[in-house]
């Protein structure tokens, strides 16, 4: 339920667009919602929400920035940003498991935002064919002030709504702990392994 909710919110955020005349990439709200999915749902469910969103857009639903849709979007100037949403959600979720401090939430959202900008810039170089410096100037630098405000907003939203999603983060952390503990629980102890072995000691035998 929460995964589908955030996939829908990310899609709605893609329609809040401010075109920039000097850049092929518009200002959008969806990257903020991607990071919120990570910090509120955790890395697994956050990534699932982004995967669901990307899947809907790939099959033709107009959920990408400005109503774009279809696999051809991944050959355009926003391809790097879209692909980087997955590791950004995973990173922001991994850094905010449990009930982190405000500083950790800021660091998690900031790290995720930086990852999106790096991925978007790389996409402009390798997909759109821009030079590295030009890609930075039109694909990263203009978005730094807005992303800083989004990071602060994420921390503020997190403080208010985290208790509603806290059980998801705790259950996800508990699942990871269970996975780590399982091999130790399943492995037989040395003493248990030897209980069925015949004794080879030099014990005294009684003659018949």
C-alpha cells in the first residue's frame, strides 16, 4: 500500500515542472518525493516504489516529467536522473533506518540528491552527448539551490510523519537482522555435531 502510494506521489511530482530556458532538464518535485520514499519506507520499499513508478512510465503511462512516457524517455536528456532514482532511494533509506537524528536525515537526503545530480550529469554526457563541463553547468549547478531547499523540507516532513512509517523501517531493519542471524542459528554447534559420534577413548571393557 505505502509502496503504491509513493509511486503515485512521485508521478504527481513529475507534473510540477518549471522549465529552464538554459537547460534541457526542468525543475521538478519528483526527486524530492523519491528521497522521501527512501527515508520513510526504507531502502527496500523505497526502491520498490521507484521501480513501480519507472515501470509505469516505461509501459506508456504519462508519469515522467511533463507527462512524458515510454522507453524512449531513457534515451533523452533526463535518462540519467531517472535511473539514478533507484540508488538514491536505496542510499537515503539505508542511512535513515530506525529513528535517526535530524542531522542524519539531512545527510541522507543530501547524499541522495547529490547522487541524482551526478547520475543526471552523467546521462547528459553519455546519452545527450554534452561535454562534461557543459553537462555540469546545465544539469547540476542550476539545481543546487533548489535541492538544498528540498533537503531541508525533507527533514521537516520527516519529523512530522516519521512515526506513521516507523514500523516499516523497524520491520525492514529486523528482516535484515534475521537474515544475518539465520546462518548462525542453522549451523550446528561443535558439541551438537559430536554427540552422535562413537567414542574412541581407551575405556575399560568387561570380559564376558
